[in-house]
């Protein structure tokens, strides 16, 4: 065998030995991963009106101050907070629902601007 083939075989053997000796990889579960899982509780669907959300889920525990609306291109966004999720409305239609923290110890996004 040529010298270059021998060096490639030795390097491959050493690399395999190092990989087999390495500890198993561990991964953290991120809030993003949990948020992508199917919701454990029912949440408002995109396109529902404010009246439909309130009729189905009751009054929110908190209605945050609206944001935006200074220009026509910037629609007013309303935010309603429920115990397990926050609903975002563009004008009077649901555009998104975001799960709140699962536990008090969970590290997640910063709290909403009030």
C-alpha cells in the first residue's frame, strides 16, 4: 500500500475511536420546541372575531393596551391575556395565539410590554 492510503486508514480508525469514546449527546428542550407541539388546551383559531373568542373562552383575565395604528399600514394590535395563552388580534380578528409559560421555573420569552 502507498503511504497516503495508510495515513487515511489510520486517521479513519483514530476518528472512529474518538467518536465511540465520546459521551452521548444531550439536548435541552427549548420553549420553541414545546410551543410547536399540539396545544394541550383549546385555543382560539386564526380568523375568529373578538366576540367569538369572548363567547367561547370567556372574558380575558387582562386586556393589554393596544399597540400600533399610527399609520394605515400599521394596524392596531389588541392583546388579551388568558391564564394559559395570550391572543393577538389585528383590528377585531385573531392573528395568533401564544402559549404562556408552562411552569413558573420555565425560561421563556420576555414578558409582554404593558
